[in-house]
C-alpha cells in the first residue's frame, strides 16, 4: 500500500494493482477538509510537472472540489463557425460550432516559477470533465474531437473542441424566401443539479456574435443576424433545481436566388397575360395565346419545384403567390372563351332584353368608357322607282284594255309582294341591330373584366408584399 498525504486528506492506492494480482482498488478518505495538491517539481519543465500531477489524474472520476458541498462553476460559450443548412421537412438546423468550457479543478495548484510553466496540455481523459450536453441534439457529433485540454497553475481547466450540431428547431417558412428563423441551443448538465454544478457565460452575447461573424467565411443560403442568451433554473423530476443556459440564434435567408428564379419570372408572365387583353378577340385567337402562357407557366413551376420549401406546419406565402398567378391565368382564359363565344355567336342570339340593355350598355358602358352607339335603323322605302313605273305601266295597260277587274287584281297582288319585301327588310334590319347590341355587350364585358383583373392583381400583390415586409 502507498499513501500520499494531502493535508488531512489521504489518497490510498493498492500496490497490488501494479503487479496484476488484483484489480485496482482506490480509497479516498476525507478527514476535515482536503487541501489542493501542491506538486514539488524536481526540475522546471513539463515532464517533471506531469509526473508530479499523477495523483490528480487518479481523481478524474470525481468532481474536483475539496468540499463536496461546494458547487463547481462551469462557464460555457461557443463560436458559430458555419451554418451547414436547414432541413425544413425534418425541422433540423445543421451548424458547426467551437464549444468552450472553463472550470476550476480544486485539486490542482503549482508554483509556475518552480515548475517553469503556467499552462499544461493534459489528455482530456485524465481530468474530470463536466457532463454538459445540448438538449436539441438529434444526431451523433461527427466532428473530430480534440484529445487535450489546458490546465492552468491555479487549477483552471480550459476545454475547447469542435461540435457538428444537428439540432431540432421549429422552423416557420410562412414568409419564405424572406423568412427569419430563430433556433435555440440549450446547454445544461445531464446529471448534476445546482448544488453540484452551476453554469455561466465566458463572453457576452455581443462578443459571441462578433466573433462568429468574423469566423464565418462562407456566403451560403443563411446569414447570422443575432445571438441572445438567457439563464434559467428549472425543477427536475426528483425535485432538485438545475441550471440551464439557452442561446437563441437568429438566421436570415438570403432571398436573392429565389427572387430572381421564382418571383420575377412569375411577375413577367402575369404581366404578359395582363397585356393580352389588348388583343382584339374578334380577329385574333386570344385563347390560344393564353393557353400557351398557362402551359409555359406550369412547366416553369415543375422545374422550380425543388426551390420551394417542404413543411407541414404552415403553407408558405410564396406557394399562395404562385397559385394565385396560375389561377389568374386560368380565369383570364375562361373570360376569353366567354367573350369569344359572345362575339362569334351574336347573330344567333335573340333580341337583347331591355334590362340587359339598360344595365350593360347604358350604365356599365359609360363606366368603362364605352358609351352606347346609335341604334336607329333606317328602313329603305320598298316602293322604288321601278315599282312605280311597273304600276303605271300596268295601270296604262289596264286603262287601255278597260278591264277594271284585272287591274285591281294586279294591284292587289303587287301590294302583297311589296308587303312581303318590306317585312323581310325589317327583319334583317332588326337582326343586324340585335347582333350589334350583343357585340357591344361583349366589348363592354371584356373591358369590365379587364379592369377587375387589373384591380385584383394590384390588391393581391400589394397585400402579399405587405405581409412579407411586416413579417
């Protein structure tokens, strides 16, 4: 048995552990209070100091405090090195950080002048390390860990290692691609309560944000805009309080790619569809032009579908915008079909009803700057010069023949023929007037729907842009 005296504290080891006769058995006996180990360096170099610290390394399994009622103060901080990506479908944030932990090992203290150094690099497995975890962790840390920590002459331990954090985050893509995501990294001890371990910060959040922006070199899809922190004390399941340190990370999506590839082409196509109303429907096949626009826009949406976010919480506003553009194009095509049918089939329609003439031609026509045209029909006089000459000739012949009965019959037959001719002329004039009125109704309705189309597009786009800006 060998015994190393530390004031009133004795650390006893079994010498048989070195001979292989029995497992290593350790006994730590506290009498009163334990004092830190003050190693005596045989020479001022790191090897002598490391040899003198071997008793401390044998205490790596317990919390490094002289008095067990004294809590260990652990200071935590991190620097955000890179934003690897955001998975909207799985609600995950992927980041790469440098995590820093600082605490004091009360078992260690040495004279920096006698031992020749103030700091010493020590393998992490030889010292007690706090069990600080990130609650939002969803996958195993794939970053390469550092195997060493810094140990200071006054017992301060500085531990730093990279962490690839795949954390859960509640993502809100409603204002995509102008969205700002707020994710949380929560640090706390896995087992220790406040009476044993207390958490704090090394730097202020302003310094963390400044350091992170300086280190981040890549200009990916996301931009770091803010970091905030808060410390809370929560009640555990066993009724004990434990410290929790939360860091709130604010990220803003760079929207230039989506504006150029999605929003601007959609606005161009809807503008072309809007100006297609200027094509005369009676002489140009406007419906074919609009159908081509709809087909092209559908293919465009299928190609750009991979750029849109996939999430089940809320429907992104950009999806509403794209669906609205497609719906407006379809409504424009249906309006063109209606107006074309009205203009091409006007000759087959019956006479325009009086209420429709009053409502559309006289009221709506003036509203859309298409006043009613004059509809006074001029019915030609069916009694032409040739008809009068024929009557005179027949009358002369009748007078010559002095046959009054024959003359009367001829005149009666002639009157019936002229009456039939007049009736047909009146029907043709009335039909032409009715057809002209239906054509006028078609132009008025087309102008009215064009104005409604412009108004609806303006209000919809303004509302969506306003929601984007306010959000």
